[in-house]
C-alpha cells in the first residue's frame, strides 16, 4: 500500500485535492494510505511554498493547485 500525503493548512483546494485522490483510488479499487498534513513545519520540510501539494513516497509530485483527475489517475497507475 502506497502512502499519499496532501499538504495544506485546510483550505478548500486542499480538501478538494484530498477528496479527488480518495475518489480516484476508490474508482480504481486501489488501497492507499491517504494522509492530510496540516502542520506548517512538516509542509515546509518538503520545500513546498504553495499548497495544496501532493507527496507520494516522500517525493513532492505536485504543488500549487488542485491536480487534474487525469494526473491523479496517472499517479495511481504509475505507483501501484
């Protein structure tokens, strides 16, 4: 099971990103460990300056906006 983190302090875009990833994984019947990270010190530790950001296997794969559903599906296909 892969770990996907959504970094953000709780804004609407962060919540939408979290929900999009969850929905995409469910649609593909892929089990993921989805974690919401809201601690600013942890977010900054990834070098992220704008949120929402997505981290897969401790690598930042996206930051600064809601990712497109196609991109999310690509992440799920590439990592699972």
